[in-house]
């Protein structure tokens, strides 16, 4: 059975562009891996517009959030900046 919103996920443990195209960020789950810092989601690559930014501590418990409504619109791509040992899984769709 296909998802009518085309819901997909991708996981990363490095800073970089995860997805290209126009879509909505529906949810995310992140874990610090022991390194505190900021997780930044940008639209338009490493120097693009900050869309979502939050701090994580040194704990190893996952931090996750399902975004309300349709989610957050990304028009070009989704680039994530992670602290050294952090990991992120993002859920996105139309």
C-alpha cells in the first residue's frame, strides 16, 4: 500500500544535504552521541536559509518531534548541520 503523502525517511551521521526538491519536513529524531551542540536544518544548502535550529545536550536519549499540520516547507533541499557525533533521521513528504 502506498502512502498518499509519499512519506519517506533518511538517516545521516554527517553534515550535508539529505534531500533535494520541494517537500515538507514532517518529523525528525536526533541523538547527540555524547557531543553537545546545535542541529540546524537549512533550505538551500550549507549557506541556505535556517529553517529549524535547536540545541542538544550530551545525553544519548533521542530527541524527536512530529511537526504539526503539513510540516515545514523546504523549497530547494534539506541540508542538516550536526555536531561531531550526532545522528539524525528525518521524515519528509509532499
